[in-house]
């Protein structure tokens, strides 16, 4: 004898999938950590004080780029829009600031904190020194990009730029320098003594590059730690880049070397 059929149909597959509920939205803190790990520039807004009864609460947070909201809210669209309007200037100032945003029901005081983009390190030429630089640079706060050929040069990005060319015999070295110098890197260096790199600098002079620009090109490159192997040379270069970024008194190799 067959069992009686249920009056209630079995749930469809689509219903079974929907029972899992909506996809979890990352918290502001989680999104901030993810963005910082990828080296992005962001601004975090936090409500620190309320006056009246505005549609907000102390501790409310909004994470933004210069032109878009990324996660969270300050309580209402008016407050979010006001903070977003200030986001670009806050990011450019590199220092936290307080702002007051007003609503018909009251106002909020907001602490806006900028997080600068990780500096980009362009490493030219696929050499053993370059591979070590790229492998270690991220661990000390840089966003390394290996550029094997000038044709692979990425578009400019936000944040400080550091440039190291690791092959003084590269055929397109002068063209590479011409391409990156207009980006005004905070540091630019050539691996090799002046005996090996001097003719490249002379070629830049012949092309009309100003002397003050050429004078910013460091060669040889790396702190004087007695480095000999490719890994040691990469370590000396990276230590020098950290010294520049943090304002430390690193001592570079002599330009007469």
C-alpha cells in the first residue's frame, strides 16, 4: 500500500538555495583591513559626538575612497554624502581632521582619518636582484611591480613612486628613464657603478633632460653593507628605500664607486 501523498509539495531547488539567507556583507573593519592589505588609499569616517537627535549614533563608521563609499554608513544619506564630499581633500592632506555635519534633527561631529596608498616600487628588468626585491618589498610596505620591458610599464597610480632599474646593460634603459621621470618618483636608482651607468646619464643630458633631474638619479644604489650576492644587493637597496620613506639616516654607497 502506497503512503498518502503530502498536501505540501517538496521545496524546489531554488527555494532550497534561498534558505541559506543573504550573502554576508563585510564589516567596515574587515573591508578596511582588506583594502589596506592591497595597498589602497582610503578614508575612514567615525562619528565621535552627537548634538540633538540626528539619525546617527556614536561610533558609526563609513569607509570611503576619494570618490565612492565602500562600506558602512554614518546613519543617513545626507551625512554620507557630506563626508564623501570631504573625502578627497582629507586623503590629500594625509592628516586626520574633524568635521561637523548638520541635519534637521541635529548634527554630528566626525573624525576623518586618511590611510595613504602603499608606495609603488617599479623594479625594471628580470634579474636575480629584481626578483629578490619584488619578493621582499611587500613585506616592508611597498607595492612591488616587476617591469621586464618598457612596453610592460603600468599606468600611473596614486601614492608615492619608487623606481629601481636592475640591469645597466638594458638596451631601453634610457627610454625607460625618460618614461618614468615625468612621474616625479620619490626615488629613482640604477644598479651598477658610475663606470657602468654614466653613459646612460650622458645620453639623458644629450636629450635635454635638466641637470637637476639627472642629479636625482642615484647610482650606484643601495646602502653600504658590503653586499656581494644578488640577495645581499637587493637587501641593501630595500634598506635604502625604507630609510628614504621613513626619513632615516641611511648612508648610500659613494657615487665614485
